[in-house]
C-alpha cells in the first residue's frame, strides 16, 4: 500500500510538472506573440505616419490595445496590402436623382473596368475645389469657360463623404446633402459634392468591398461551426471598443488616395466613420462625423474632428467614455431639409 501511494504521488508530481511546463510555454508564446504584434502595429503607425492618432483619443491606459487582435483583423481584411501614397484624380457630374447635387467619380475610366463612367466629353467636370482651375494640370487642360464657371464658387464647397454599405449611411448622406443644397440656394455655401468612396473605381474601393466580404465570410464560417467559435466571433464583432477603432483607423490610412485630390481645408461631412478617419489621416482640418448609432462606443466616433450625436443620452455616454467636449456636439435627428 505504501509503495502504491508513493507511485501515485510520483505520477501526480510528474503531471503537475508537465502542466506547469506547458502553461509556462504557453505564457512565453503568448508574450512573444504580443511583442511581435505590438512591433507590427507600431510599424504600421510609423509608415506611413499620418495626423490620425487613435491611441491618444481612446487613452491606452483605460483602453489598452489588444495588439494580436488588431494585427490579425487588419491583416486578414487587407491581405497584407501596403498603403499607397498617391492620389486619384477626380471629376464630378450632375446627379441624375437629386437636382443641384454633384456626384464624384474618378477622372479617367479605370483600365479594364466595366463600371459605367462619364467622361469629360460627356459632361463630367474635372474636380477642382480650389476655384482656380489652372492650379491643376488635369483641370486646366480639359476645362472650358462653361465648366470653369461651374467649378468656381464664392462660398466654399461642401463634400458629403459616405460609403454605400447598408441603407442607413446612404440615407443620412442624402439627408445631409439636402441641407447643404439648401445652404447653396441661400448662397451660404458653395456646390455640394456627393463623394461615395465605393463610386471611385479603384483598388481602394475594391479593398472596402473585400474587407466587407471577409467579415461576412467569417460570420458564415463561424455560424456553421456554432458553439463557442460562433460566440467568440460574435463577441469580437459586437465590441465597438478602442481596438475596433484602431482597426478601422488602419483601414482608413489605406483609403487616403480617394480624398487626397481635394484641398485639406475642404469641409467634409462624413456619414461613415471610415470616411472621417480617412479625411483626418489625410490632414483635413474641417471634418464633421455624423455619429450614426445611438449606442455609445468608440467604433462610431472619430478623433481630431467634430462628432455630432443625435441624443442627450448618447452625448453624456460619450463624455463618460472620455471623449473630449470639443470633439462632441449634440445635433439632433438626421432628417432631410424640407421646404
């Protein structure tokens, strides 16, 4: 009996030793992954360096980054794509649906693309929001006296930036456009431009679509597995925390070429946080983000711009989260202007 007890104790000791070694190994691996992911994340922030600073906005002490999660989600959504520093020349044309609203597109049709495109010969106007058409080669070489009159405005233009993802973003964009057009009619503002990032036929627009497709695919896959895997993915998707804003901010840096063709003092009214983040990353100084959700979370607000919220409860919730009052204002419901 004594011998059996000794053998049993030895087995327990061995089991505990092996367990301790495994746990220690897992801890070391986890720390190594964390350090690696942190270095990758910091390298993304440094190259390219942009004015956008999400970490200062969310406060890393109260909202510490989960570097592994951020790196995994961003790498998966972008496929490891590196941000492009160039810009895409744009043009605009009269909206076929809303009188007085101009819609943006790329200046020249994309090679090999089947997306409908309106050429300058067919009525599109090279986009020049400076009012000085000679300041850019594309505008000066293609414009006519008539188009130059259309480009100039005594008041600054307004750009409604959106992404055609779901009905809500587009509905709010058209509501904002109605107020901008009313201001134009009252001679309080210049022309209104409807800038849907997905309408700019480009690699960046393709990236938005592929990222959306990735999240949809992962949702379907995890749903098929069910159980804890589906629950884990669902929890990650519902957490609009600082990490969600960090991931979106990294994606926004990829989209800068879609906005770089505009002067950085152009007023941008964004109905999608990704547009506002991209504008801030480009250095725009007059950005308004219309917060679309009445559930306060970092995912829907944007640093270094003015975030307009619809209700006092939401406003107070953002203040409690640490959003500075100068970045927040109560505006009311996003409805269309009616005359």
